C-alpha cells in the first residue's frame, strides 16, 4: 500500500513512563477505511478501521490515553502527500480526568474529628 496521498502527523507527548517523545503517525488505507499507525520503541499501535484519517487519529489518541500517555499533541507534516514542514499549528488533546482516588481509612477517621464549619449566631 502506498502512502502517496495520505496524511502524516507528528505526535508528541509523554509516554506511560513520563518520558517525552515525538514520532510520526502514518495512515494506511484499506478500501474506504483508514488505520492510524504509531511505531514507538518496540511497540506498534494500529487503530481499528475508520471512515477518515482524522477519525483514525482521534482513535489512536484515545488508545494512547488509555495506556497512560499524556500531554499529547499532533501537527500535520504531510497533507495529501504534500510536505508542509511545520506550517500547521499543533493540535492538543486534553488528558482524561484521573480516576478518583479512594479515600484512605485513616483520612476518613481523621475527618470525623476535624471541626466542621458551623455558623454561630452571636446576637
């Protein structure tokens, strides 16, 4: 499969170990669908097929977020096979909200003994 007319994005962020990285994201086309592909160190992540390159890219970002990648952003470097360099703006993808931490037993017990804000009427 040639990538002549397909886009290519630069993806940057922090990996699951909190190390900075920057790698190209490539697309492959199968019929009318597209796959986004990231190669990073020893891993290769590919999305399920999507009807467009942008949808495949968003799916890739979601996969990376689920694996602990953070502060992700992309920049188009090739559009329809034409090199753009760094002309395009970076697109940032907000990190998902962290899951709530369970309240620890000692914190819960200490909360029982903390004074609560009570309004007192001095009149």
